[in-house]
C-alpha cells in the first residue's frame, strides 16, 4: 500500500472515531442528563482528535523507515520530538 494512502487512512480513522465518541458523549449527556460517564466519552473523543495528527507523524516515521528514506526519517523524528515536547511543556496540572 502506498505511504500516502496509509497516512490518509490513519487521519480518516482518527477523525471518524473521535467524531463517533463526541457524538455519543453529547447524546448521552443530553439524553441521560450528563454525568461522569458522558464527560469521559466526550473527553476521550477530544483527546483522540488532538492525538490524531501525532499518530499521523508517528505513522509517517515508521513508513519512511520501512522505505529506507533516511532524510525523511530524520525530519519526521525531529517533528515528532517537537510535538512531544510541546505536549510535555504545555502540560499544566
């Protein structure tokens, strides 16, 4: 399978799954009157939506490594490290 197709499938799957979780959590919230369960489902959907681009970069890294493209492996690894650092440094308890 081509690299572009795999990457687009990762993005598509992440968006569809996050949308399903957000719609489910929203429906549960409005039908059942809220609660920790619906908030958890909504949070999971939003977290998946945020993590989806990171999964795309990680998938790209693996695919470039499998293709033997050293330049893109280095560039993608740097991007992945910067994304990880932004999550770590942006975390505020």
